[in-house]
């Protein structure tokens, strides 16, 4: 059947940007008896659905769509269409474009065609009974960042389905010297949330080639999982089922799942189905009509436009409802306008109140979005959205990729910035104030997938220090993150002193650079145990994860100390903690320091040197009393943290 040209939809420029379709039936809505296709294409002169029997079929048949309300086109096709491929043919007068459905729920390999899918048939056994692990407050989270492929691709992982979604589902896996790997490693470490680098379909790898690599910050389709992590990318439903199996397995292990999402740009412009279906609508342009480049990737999504905002919110809700995702991290979040982020938080929390939402409060370059509308640090107040605290990160370790040190690596004069991060960058006092209104708005970290790993950064900024001192710097940096108020975030592999050989931007460097080396867990077992002990301490004691700023101001008091030392006391009684008083000391000096404790009485040390946890340590090496016995003092080793309680 040939293309049937439908009546013209008259849409002026200003009117176009005000159009909004409120329904929840965009895309292909499947039933056994029929499938309804609806697409937003207000400037098209005609639209039809092209149906194909397979991904390879050269010939298909078209079904004319009728113009419907609010700039949408609609067609209903009778019969059971499950498994059929489809595209939209859109006539704009001078050209005809054949595009994949932006709301497609399934795709052929490499996203060439949309696929009609019976989503109920993709549910693994027991999916209806899948339960999210409990989360009372955002500050209860301990987030662990991982790339699906990196996490299991190494031959020493002991994981059978290496580099795949199902590789993150396997239990009972072992690596060198019998160390736990995979999911069991995460359970042993004690984290609460697995933050996955992008798994929404991206266009920077060929899904058919097993050795291609990318981080995935090149989105092509927002509703469909990436196929390269599937055991069968050629079979459209497989990747859907395997993502559900992965999330189900992580939930059963007590772990929540956060997706890293990229709504600031698309992989391409002219080849994007968004641009092919509604030219000039989905991407920001300047006065000359050129795509703006605040993402650093050649284009930006115009999130402020109603149907772009709807696409984002609809896809996020879909991942929560269909895949049981527990939260989202937003890449270059400043490029998403404030109104959209506010609506995202409101809509998603209506679906699931316990979702964890956070992101980067910056852009990648000059944007086409007015600065006052950019979602930068401070704009999140009262929304329940977390912001990565890059000022705290820099204060702890120095610059990202250079040789400048920070507090933990020997720099002087960082104490105030460390103290600001300790209180989650809230307004603690007139002299100590940051961007956050509440602790849950602050995500504390010292490294992530971007830039040098912490271990590589320390090697660069402290090249002439001994390996022992560099390990101590690493542990001190992580101790600061894990004992501060807010939400702690760990780069996956940091607990193994992960190295990428000095590669500061490994987004396409491949497995040799990016893979987790599980032998390092055996080599640096002391480092892993230290991380595990700090996480256990944090999760066991609410004093380290207070939920509101008033409580932080009341229960956390800083103690004056010598240079390169930050000390504070937590009032456990005000936090509902079983420990009455907790003292935390960070000593960044290259020498031991003696510190007078704030009150008399018995003090029990639970973190010192390279040991951390909740049980008492032998304090004979640390505790010193004056000769009159009335003023207890502790000796805090060089380049270390100490935690004591009474």
C-alpha cells in the first residue's frame, strides 16, 4: 500500500512550542486483539506506520495514520502484532523520513526498527512479587557506581556471563584466592544502592560485536535497554527480560538499583528519530538555527518544551513501573531546566516515594538554556534531589586530573571546605554555608567514572610518597566521605584501589583499562575491609546519616584543632543513636597528633589506623592520659581518621 497523505495540520512556531498531549498511550500500545500506534508529529503533512515481519525484511506494508488531538497521529491495527517490527513514515512536504518510534518499548539490533512487544511475556518468574529493599531516608543510602561490562568482564571474576546483565545476577562467584566477586562482593561490602552507568539504548557501539566498548553516554532510545549487555541482542524481548532478572536478583540481595540517565543530549541530530519526526522541536538552537552545545556532544535536548519534558518524564516513570528501578542519576543536570526537574521529582515520587534522585549540577559548556533556568547547585532546595558536591571532592583530593593535592593528600588550608562538606553543605552557620537545604540534597564523593580514579590521582599528586602513605591518603579520603552527613557515593572498585593506568577519560578505552581486577581484592584486602568497616559503622549509627539540617546544626559540633586536622563531636542522644557521644578526627598531617577529648569518661575507639568497624579496637596504642589522670588524650596516627564513642 502506498503512502496516504493526510490533511495538513496547521501549526505556527509559537503554537508548536505550546502543544501538549496529556495521554499515556504514545508509542505502540499492544493487546492480543489489536495494537494502537500514536505519535506526536504536529508539523507532518502525513504519517503512516510501516509494518515489517522482521528486522531484515526489505518490504513492509504501510497503514495510514489519522491526525488526532494535540498534534498526535493515530492508527489501530487489528490482530496480534507481537514480534512485528515497525517504523513511522513521516511526510514533511519536501521529504519523507522513516523513523523509529521515540516511544518504542523494544528494538531490533542497533535500534534499526521498533518492535511491538507483549511486555507481560518478558517478566521473569516471580516478577510480580519483586520487592524493593527498604529505604527510610535518602541519607540511609550508600551508593556504589558500576558499569555493567566493567564489573564482570575480567576472566578472574569467576562470573559465567561476563559483561552482561545476567553477570550482575549471579551469586556464589569467586575470584583469586577465593574472594567473593559480583553480587556477593557488593553484599559483603555493605552498600545499599548499585548505580549503573547508562543502560538505556545508546548508539556508540555495534551491539553485534562482542568486544566493542563505551560508557554509554550517547542515548539513542530512552525506553529500551542497551542490547550489547544482552546475551541475545538480535532477539528484542531478551534484553528486557534480562534487565528485569538483573534488578530482581539485586533486590533479592538487598540492593536497590539507580540508573544513570542522559537527558541533556542525543547521540545524533539529523539521524535522531526525534528530529526526523518533528524537525526543530526536540533540540535547542541558537538565533542562527544552529544546535547549541552545552553538553559538549553537539546538541542539547530542549527540556523546557512541553513534549520534550513529557518524553523525559514518561520514560522515567516507565523504568520505575516496568523495570522496578529505584532511582536515577542525571548526567549534566544543569542542562535540564528547573521546571522540568521539579516536575520529574513530583511525578516520580507520586509513583514511588522512596526513589533516590541526584545528578551533576553543571553543564559541559555554554548552553542555549537561559542561566536562570539551569538546574545548578542551590536550585534543588526543597525538591528532594541530590547534587554532587564537587567542592567537597576537590577539597579532599585536589584537582581531578592534575598534580594539585587536597586535604587528604597533604594540602594546607582546606579545613573550612572539609568542614562544609562534613555538614552536607547546608547552612550550618553564618561562617559555614553551602548549597543544600537538607542533608539528603548533598552527594559526597571523591571519585567517579569521570577523570582519574582516586588511586591514580593520588599517584599523580603524590608521586614521591611511599605506597604505604598513598594507601593511607586513599583511606583517609574515603573515611571523610563515609563519616560525613549527606549521601555517600563510591566509585566502583575504589575499595580495591582501582587503577586505570592513569587514563583520565576511559569512556571507550576498552576492557583492558576499565575492567575490575579482582586479584586486587586479595592484594589489598586490608583496604577492602576498611571500606566495609566504615560502611558498617555508618549504617549501624544514625548519627552519621541525620535527615534534616536542624538536627545537624544541633547535634554536630566542631572541635578546634591543630592545622591539617578536622574534628567534630556528634551528640548521639539527639540522633537516636545508642552511642551517647561520638568524636571523629581527620589527621592529614604526615605525623601523629595528640588530641584532648572533649569530655571525661571512658572512650572506645572503633576506627583507627587501617582498621574500621563498630567493635572496639585495642586502644593501648592510641590513648594517653595526663599524669593526674583527668584529661584523656588520644594519639591519632599520621594520615588517618579516628572514630571514638563514649
